[in-house]
C-alpha cells in the first residue's frame, strides 16, 4: 500500500521528531522553505516498534533546507527514517510513503 499527503505549515511551526516504520518515502516541497533534520539509528537491528519511552542512539545523517527548487528527498526503512520538519517560511510539501513488502516463502 502507499499513502500520499499534502501538508501546509506556518512559519516557525514543525512536525516533531518521528519515524515511518518499515516504509520508504519521498518528500517534495511545493512552495516555501522547510528544514528537514534526518537521523539513522546506529544499531542496524533497530526495531521500529520500540516504546516511546525507550532511547535509541542515532546519527544525524542529513540536515537539508529545501524549497520548491530542490529535488525530492528520500527515506528508507534503514536510513533517514527518523526526522523532523521545521517550516522556515510558510510552506507546503508533498509526502508519499510506501510500506516495505515482505516476500513470503513458498
């Protein structure tokens, strides 16, 4: 399955740090400017279903300031999946996410 959403943010508002467990994603700014800080867990066996009360070690893997002139950015289940979005100006962006498909053994 996949989902696609358009978001609008007022200047200086944000989506707090969050993730999209087991998903691939693409983000494209439509207007305005946003800052996206992305993190990747240091543990390659990171379990996406951890409790919100648990602490995990991460490395900031990107800090992008994006506008409509920029290409889309991507996240995968194992890279850049934990991120926050901060509106530098009034802004709108498009998000599209797809679940990782698991192959079943026959």
